[in-house]
C-alpha cells in the first residue's frame, strides 16, 4: 500500500511521500517518523492527525502548525509547547483553551493576549501580522534532516525549543521588545 513514494520503511498506506519510517496513513508528506494520519506535512515525529504542518513532535490533531511539541488540538499555531486547544497562538508554553495568544505562558481560557496580558483584538491582529512577516521573511526554525536519516532507527529532529530559537535574528528580538507588556521572564521561560 505504497504509491508514488520513496525511502519508506516499516510503514503502510503511504502516498506521494518521502522518508517515512514506522508510520501509517501518510499522504504528500516528507520526513515522517512513528506517526499516523499525516497529510501535507514535513518533519513529524511521534504524532498523529497532522495536516499542513511542519516540525511537529509528540502532538495530536495539529492543523496548519509549525514547531509544536507535546501539544494537542492546535490550529494555526507556531512555536507552541505543552499546550492544548489553541487557535492562532504563537510562542506559547503550557496554555490551554485559548485563542489569539502571543508570547504567553500558563494561560487558560484567554484571548487576545501578549505576554499574558489582554490587549484587544485590533492590537493583537496588528502584532500577529508583523510576527507572521518575521516568520516568513527572516526565521528558519526547522532545519533539514540528513538525506540518509530514514535509514536510521530515529531521524534527527529538534525537540529542544532552544535550538529552534537560536537562529532568530536580532531584529526579531528588537521588535518583540516593543510589544505591549514586554516581559523578558516569559520569553526566558518559553525559550529555555
């Protein structure tokens, strides 16, 4: 049950994918390890129900996500760790049942917050757009796995958030310091 794919090991139901190991029900994806039900995604490790995402580790039900670890039910989120039921959230740690968060830690049932403080929809949308521009133009969180990685027992993947943040430009951090309620301690905790 493999078609249009290459470098597939110990996997089943794989269509149009590359470098898949120990996984099943994979479509149009690349570098998938020990995962299931993955579509249009890259660099997924020990995760399930992942769609249109990249660099996902130990997570479930992720749609349009980038760089998530140990999270579930996250939609349109990036750089999120140990969180659940989030939508449109960026740089968050240990948050739950929330929407529209940026640089937040430990929030529950919250919306439109930056550095754990509410700022309102209009301001949040403005800063979220700027954040997306930095992500698109300047940041490179996910690094390529070696070409021969699929032949190894476990491909190399960045599960340490600090490694994702190392390449962030000084311009990005300079911009982040201009955000309302800037809190260097929250940044420290998130990027630790």
